[in-house]
C-alpha cells in the first residue's frame, strides 16, 4: 500500500490562531494544508468590505500571516495549500498572494476558483422561497451576498492543472480535504463510499483543534490549551484514516473527541448532503490506535442530490444590546427592573414620535447565588431590534441614562463608551441545480477548461437506523447525570441547534435514548425552542444526534440571543438526569466507541 496522504487542518474560522501553519509544517511528510475561514456572518462582513474597497473582501491574514510567514517552508516541503480564504473576492486574494510569493522570490503556482458568487445574478432567483421558513426572497437591493456552496470537482481540476495553492470562495468546508484525496488517489465521482470518507476527513479537520481536545466535554484531559495541537488526517487509499496531532503539542485525540466533532452541526447523520456525495455516518467506527491516534472506518456514501445550497445575506434592520452586572439581594429582580426602565423610556419616546415599536426585545439573566444566604451575582443582557438605527440608539441612551435611578448593585465594564447600533445581517437559504453554476478556474492567470460533471442523482439518500430498543425494566434504578454517562457537543445550523451525544459505554445508550425523549428535550429547552425536534441514532459510535428547529432566535447576527449559535446547549443537556440500573456502572471505553 502507498503511504497515507497527510492533511493538516490549519484554520477553522476567520481569526484562527496564526501559529497553526508553522506547527503543522513540522509534521514529517505532510502533504497538504487546508484552511477554512468562512461562515455566513463572515461572508456578510467580507461583502461590506468589498463594497468599500474593490480589492478587499477576503481573509487578508491568510495572505499576510498564514502564507506570508511560511511560504519558504511550504515551497521547500512541496506542501499543497487549499483554502476558501477568497471569501467574496477570490481574485483579489489570489493577486495579493502572488505578490507575496514574488516578494519572497519563490515560484509557487496559485489557482483561483470562481463561480460561487451569484449576487450579480440575484434577479434570476427573485421568486425563490427560503428553504426552511418558505419566506419570500428579500428585495435585491437589500442583499449583501449570495453564494453557492461549491464542491470538490473544480478544486480537483485546479490541482490537476498544476496549482500549488488553490483559493476558492464559498465552498463546502470539507470539500477542500475531499479534493486533496480525489486528486492524490484518483477517486472518481461514482466512488461514493470513498468520497464520503474523504468528506468525513474534511469534516473532522474543518474546525481545527475541536477534534484534538478543544471544546471537549472532558476538557481537563486536554492540558495546557495554549499549546494545543492542530489536527492531521492520514487518509489511506481505501478511505480509512487516522486522526492525530503533531508531537510535542497538548490536547488529546480519542474516539470521544473525534465523535464529538463528527456529530458537530451535521443534522441527519444518515443523509449529510454535500455537492459531491450524500454521506452516511451512522455506521462509522472509531478506535484508539495508539496515543493520540484514532482510526476511523465505516463511512458510507450515496449519489448526490444534484442541488447546491445557496446562502444569501441581507440587511434586516438594526440591533444593539448591553450586558451589565448586578449584585446583592434580589439581584435578578433588580437587573430586570433596570432593563425594563430603559425600555419603557425608549418606548415612550417612540410613541411620542409616532414611530413603530421595537420588532423584538430580548432580556436574559445569567448567574445566581454563589453561596448560602440571599446574596446574588447576576449578568444581564438587554438587546433589541428595530428597522431604524436611531430607535436602537435611543434605547441604549435611555438605558444608560437610567443608571443613577437604578436599584443598587449595578456595575458595567466599558471600553470606549456605550455600544452602538449595528446592522442585522439575516440569512436566506435556497437550493439551485448544480448545473446552474458556471465556474472559472485559472492558474496564474491561465484559464483551465472545466465542465460541471453530469452525475447520476439520488433524490432520497440515506436510510436512518431504527431507534435503540427500549431498555430492560429494572426495579433497582439509580439516577446519574447525562455527563456521567456521555460526552456531548452542540452548535448551529442556521436557526437550528444541533446537539451530538455519545455514550461513554455502549450499554448506556438505550437508557440515554429513553431519557432524552422529545418531551424531556422540549422541557429542557422550553425557553428557547420554537419548532420541532428530530432525534437520530448512530449505532456505529453508540451515539445520537438531536436537531432543535427554530431554536436560536434566527441564528447568527440576526439573533438577539446571548448564545446565537447554540454553543452552550450541550452543557444544558448534560445536566439532565438519566435512570440506569444500579448494577450498570462501567468504565469509559477509551479503546473505541
């Protein structure tokens, strides 16, 4: 067998630590570096930057730091680089990078993949309905960005044309890794199991150290996170892989850390739909294969649907908020009274001007009693939305203006005065046929011929496994917290919250499934949940995935929630009590899940 392809995941978002590239370049025989920078909010920020300056709209620190500081090592080691750092302006990103390469006196070919940006064609899609809410398309003049999630095929074409570095706009996060595998091993469009395995490798890498002990339930095992290792996937030609990290770094790579990341933000695990393949992760197995080495097998794939998701961002009014602290007796009540006073004053002023009321108001309190007695410490967030920035600013003025009339115990840390209104960037998603996109691939300015593959399609990929059997009745039951029995991680999918739960031992899973019924989950998230609940079973990793619909107040920067991305939802769920037989106490199976 040939040596596995070694791929390092050097970035999980725009703003990722810059030392990751140098750390991964120390890995012996590293073949590829992948960088994921984009999210819907990021696209809207880049779109506004491009409006102000035609040469902006990409992840500039990819050029200046990730590449600029490491180009010599990249060239010397022959490492390929794949990145969606192009944002809404991949051409400008490519131009800036070529200048940096020339400045270093190096010879590296840079490819740019265009075609995801549909904003110039926005009028063609004016009749589209939002894929989740069925709302109509916003007016074209309010749109800030409109980008399709492209797959691996055009990236593979750029690599075949000799590119050392490939820059894209909005591609699927995992497509960068999949493209590297397809190019290296010659995987074809019909090799669905292999494409799904390559996509899973990309999904495990795409959030950087989240798979090596970052954001891990048992975070204490990760050690000094300042020195945490970034992930490396060693992918074999049969699609099996080893997940690991550079020697001498902290963190931990276990079946649990890998399973948490696999379940992260995937929705239905039997039908994780991507442009190149529909993935089925339900039978994936993960086993410890040495210190900080996890073997991953069992990924299945099906033909893709032939549809691409398009995410448009648009200006939907303004929002602002303020977080303050209150302590003392009845601190929660005092904080509520202070926030309500500011809101009442602002509403009175709006009413006097015959202006509309606020579209949405969000008050959230956090904290409680740190010890015995009546003393409380509360952090309180007050936020709201309005179509007019002046109305939002009025609330901020009235709230801070009430500070001398508040109940005692108010204290606020500020760095530069009170907050200011900011635009609400709402998300509008819909589907288009993959054949609707026209790609332009260029390597150092030379256009590469490319035609979108015409693939056989599958309209109903994936079959969800049956739910676990009901646990045996036992009169001698004890109560344990979910965290005693499982690991969990949560995140967002638009306005949906995704919570992955992995049993610490297979024997626990039936009891966990029974305890986390839809009724229990609904009660647990009653304060946030406005839609339905889906539960999915993954027998391969003895886990379940939970999807909460309409649970994030719109999600992203359209939300007024303190946690607009559901990052804390797993922690809420882990406190849930679970009934198990008194004799069922086993050690975590760190050898595999």
